[in-house]
């Protein structure tokens, strides 16, 4: 999780910073993968302690939060997986994932609502051409 992500300035500059196509989700995962592809290592400091209130900034934006998370996962798969694996991921993300999320959202204490889930995936289906063309999830070219 990138809530507390430290990196040397030289590494950050050498990699061109975060890929701005990722909005809120997966930017740190993409960055760490690009570091590793250059032979650099990432370290997890188990002794470090940081408080992160998950969802704090997006708590009231259930559909938007789910949309950005799903779109970023698809963008990440498209960028880093081969065509076959990315295609399989895309197919499951567009069919199985929304179905399971809607089913789960009606269960007690599951969080989310069927309405938010349906709205998020409707947003994702509309944004999909942009995401597949390598644009950011909010439509900006990268």
C-alpha cells in the first residue's frame, strides 16, 4: 500500500516519477515494479508504524472509489502482463468481478451497495476505451 511510500529522489527521477495514468490506486505498485525491472530493490519495514485511515478521502464516494480501483487494476494488467494474461484479467474484471461484488454487497456487513457497484462498473464500461488506449482513467493522455 502506498499510504506511506518513501523512495530515493535519484530513483524517483530516473524512473520519471509515478505514472500519472494511475489515479489513487496502483501508482506505487507500478513504481515498485519498474524499480525492480531495473534491478533495484524495495524494502518493507515491518517495524515502521504509520496510521492510515483507509478510505478516508474517498469514504463518501463509493462508486467512484470502486471505479478508480478497477480501472487502475486493468491499466496495471495492460501495462505489465502479456496480452493473453491481460486479456484474461480484463475478461474476469468486466464479468465475474462485478457479479461477485453485487452478490457480496447484499450480504450483511459486506460494505458497499449494489447501486454503487452497478454505477462503478457502468462508469468503467464507458471509460474502458480510454483505459485500453493507455490514457489515464480520468481521460488525460499520458
